C-alpha cells in the first residue's frame, strides 16, 4: 500500500497473537506520516469489537503508531485535560486494507495528573500461556514498558503538551479545509 498522506482516512485493526481480529477503528484521519510513524486522530470514530459490538469514541484522540517500538499511544483530549492509553503491541504494518498491529494485552494508562497505572497484567498472563507467546516477545514487551515509562516521565513525544496542541490544531485545520472543499 502506498503511504497515506495528510488528510487521508485509514482503518486501524488490532489483532491478537493467535491471528484473530480484536478491534477495528473506521475512518481515522491521518495527520502525519513518515517512514517509521503515523500520527492520526479519531473523533467520534466507529469502533467494532471482535464480537460485532459497535460503539463510537466519545472524545477526540491523537493516535501514534511506530514501526520500531512495541507500543502505540492514544492521547484522549477531554475538557478536564489530556489522559493517555498506551497499548503494548507489535509495531504496525500497513497494507491495502488497514494499519494493523498485534495487541499484547498490557496497557499503561496515564491520568491527567500524571499518575501511571499498568493494566491487564492478569489478561496478559492468561493469554501468554493460552497463545504461547514466545519468550522473546515477553522480553521485548517488558523492555518496551521501560521505554514507554521513560517517555512518560520525560514528557517525550506524544506525552508533551506541545505535541497534543500541535496535532489537535492541525486536525482542526484539516477538518476546516475538508468542510470548505465540500461546500
């Protein structure tokens, strides 16, 4: 697939280690791409779960995916402040259908006050045994938790206030351009 450009819409699909589709986000707007990363935005985006349940995201969120790191980052923009949901996951791949990654259960939630919490440890252990995660994957994920926590602690990349402002403002510019073009 050709690399999507700014303003394009893509689908995002997360899978489990056993190859089963886990969750799909429709119509994520691309804000920036380069050879290693994609930044996008979800705003009232349709999400479909593996059991066909559907829901719509409640608030705008800047999403960050990288080809080298084993995590992706969602900056959820709310009136009371920005909070983050970080999935420990394989680096993304892009094909003609979607941006795809494997979700490895572990998540790091960062609250608006900066508190961090590691989530779904029991789910990770259960799936690690059931789906036979290789030891290498376990090691990679634990190392990437350390990298992720360092980014959070040092307000690196998506965890800086400027990052969220820049990309949220860019989203509004692109949205305005699309509305103007459609009139």
